[in-house]
């Protein structure tokens, strides 16, 4: 016999059979693996967390809606403050006697006593009034 046939595999020396030597498949013993079993207390706790979460959805949504509405109202308030500032400047300008005289002459066609008013009329169409907005 040659050295090759007498040599044993490392698996054979540990007492295991090699796969090629075995004619019947060996069955592994079933190992009990712990599953994801839930105890009664854990189930009650999960249910309580679920119910609490469901009841928390509506108030959370309401808070988010109110935040969005508040931001929109704040933007609108800022725009109104800008408009109020512009109107206050315009009111101060209208209280100036020089501005009032200019508007009376240009927009209303008024003249001082003793002055003669002239209105130029175009050849075609009606005269266009000045912009007095």
C-alpha cells in the first residue's frame, strides 16, 4: 500500500466521517431557537403604545396646521405693516401745502383767482387726464 491510501484525513482523526465515505445522509439534531414570542404584559404594553400613538396623531396634526397658519398670518401682517408705512408716507405728503396745490392745479384744473386756465385739446380724440393716483 502506498502512503496515500493509508493516510487519514484530519476529519477522520477527530472522529468525524468524511462526506464521501458516508453513504447515508446524517441528520442534524434540531436546535431550538428562541422565537419572537411576546408575553402577555408585552402585548398589553404594545397595544397601549399603539393606542396612544393613534390618539396622538390628531393633536400633532392640529399643532402642525396651526404652526403653518401662524406663519402665513405673520407674513400677511408683515405685508400689511409695509403697506401701512407706505400709506403713512403718502398721508404726510398730502398734508404738505405744496403737494396739495400741485394736485389741485394738475388733477383738478384749479387756478388762483385772476389766473387764466388753458386746456390743450388734441386734434384727434379726447384729452388724456393726468395721472393723479
